C-alpha cells in the first residue's frame, strides 16, 4: 500500500471539510468566530479521544461497542469513590481510570482468550457496564466537586481549552504509534490478514489485548473530562457515544473490514461531523435535518471508500 493510495481518501475528505466550513461560515456569521470554534473543540474532545483508540480497534478488523458504557461506569465510580468512600479526589480519579482500563482489558481478554467475535463480546459488555453504572448509582448524581477539578473540562491554557491540549497530544502520539512503529505495522497486518500476521511472528492476541485495554483507558480519561465539564455524574453519561465515535472513524476512511485507516482521517471525520452539527444548528436547521445531512455524508464517504477498494482490487 503506497502513501498516495493511503492518503487519497483523507485528501478528498480534507477538501470536503474545507468546502463545508466555507459554506457553513457563509450561512452564519457566528460560525467562524474564535469563541465558537474553541467551544466546538471543547465539545468534541471526549468523542475525539475515544475515536483515536477506536481507529486502532477497527484497523484490526474489530469493533468496540462498550466505550460509551465504560465512560458512564467510570464517571459513576469517580463520584462513588470520592463522595461515598471518602477517597481524596486524585486517588478517586486514579481508581476510576484503573477500573475503566480494566473494563477494556476484559473486552480484549474475552475476544482473544475465548475467540468471541468483537461485535458480540462488546455488545454484551455494553449492557454489563451500563447495568453496573445504573446499579451502583441508584439513579443518584454526584455534584460539588472542588474547583480545581473543573480545570480538566472547563479550564484553558493560553486561551485554548485544556482538553484540546490533551486531545492534540493524544492525536500526535496515536499518529506516531499507528504510522511509524512496529506496533502500528502489526495493527495493520492483523486487520489485513490475521492468519498471515500470526504466521509472520506477530503476537496477535497480545496486540489486540493492548488495543482494547487502551480503548478502555481512553474512555475512562474521557469520562473524567466529561464529568469535569458538566460538573456532575450520571449513569446515562456516554449513552450513544459509540455511534458518534464509529461514525467519525468510518467517515475518516478506516475500513470496517480492517487493514486500512489513519489517525488524520479520523480527526478530519470528527471535525466535519462537529462542524455540520454546529453550523447547521446556527443556521436554524433542526436536529433531525442535521442527522440526515450527516447520514448522507457518511454514505457518500462509504461509497468513496468502496470505489477506492475496487480500484485497488483492480
């Protein structure tokens, strides 16, 4: 696979994103203001963080439907550890992150140890983790966090939202790992042909286990940022997050069959979706209309990807 072929979808997506930004800016003079753009970046950060990990998952030919439930479970555990158990908040954050990471490890263990298809395994844990979150919370929310905690979701550094710095660093690290390291090459190889990858000496199960564990950690990190941003915890946090994440990743050109995808494509897909949501809302388009537009854009991206795959096969 040459670099030109790999980046072709991303190039077209970048052009579409620029066109969309220009059109949306012409529809509303509030769209291209620094305040609005930074606020949209703040709102996109949690989905963006999880999408980075999901890119690795889907490149292997897998899927993780439980990321939203892990976010909700982690959010509830953060509040329980701090409010109910009386742990210092930093320790409560560390404990919640550890639990979210363990939840991701459980996904990977079930998939690799028992050869359960990722769709089935994570569909089951989606229900399990959401049920645990609801049972632990008992429909109660936790509020009243100390002021310093709100820095993660509401603070700024040099005028840029704190979570955007985290997302930016995570994006660079993810892009380097996926594109320039042996681990990244192993990820692509597993998605392209898992059997061949195993015969080539790649530790397929270990690689998958790391990837699903990382997805759990990133979902937990997104939960901490989410709680800090909205100042409360609820058991329904993260509901539907997995759909937004998968949409962004697939729109970015990552093949649901595995073996192809880039971090830059995922970022472009997320930017395009967030821009459409915000720009159309500012222009007076109702929520249903926005969903229709995003659906049409996603279908178009999938068709473009299918044509590229056909051309490669030819």
